[in-house]
C-alpha cells in the first residue's frame, strides 16, 4: 500500500466530528462543488462538517456549538445587603465554635466565606 492510500484509509476510519479543520478541508476539496476551493477555505469546522455530511448523505443532527455543550449554570440568587449581613453573623458564630473545638481548618473556611461575603456586601451598595 502506498503512503497516500494509507493516509486516505486512515482518515475514513476517523469520525468526521473528530477530524481537524485541515483534514476536513482536504475531504471537502475532493467533493465536486461549484466554487469549491474558495468556499471550502472560508468555512469553519462546523460548516465543513455539515457540508461533508450533506454531500455524503449523512443525516446531520442539529449542530451543537461548543458553548451549548457546557452544563448550564443555575441562576444566581441575588442577595440583599441584609441577607448578606445575616450570613456573615451566622458564619462568625460557626467560626468561633470551630475555634472552640480546635477545628482550625473549618475556622479557616468560615473566615474565607466571611471575607467573600463582606466583599459582596460592598459591591451591592
């Protein structure tokens, strides 16, 4: 087998979605299309994948954008200044209890939480 046919055979085994843009462009250039060379070089990866799938007759699922793959974060809970101050007081009590029980790590965690809440309370002014 020549080196060139090995490369082509290897590319066919790899799923289209996992190929690099360079590999996708090479495949797209082989597909007969008017203005192929110019159009192929202007396409990004998502466009190349959908173009190749369309040309090969592969059912194209709705394209998933990279920002849609990420998990959606829960909506932020907006705290009022009074809520923040109440949390600070509660964490101060927990911090003193942790010091009383010789749990320095817990006390340090509460200290950091208090610090963050104080910064947050200054921002909500």
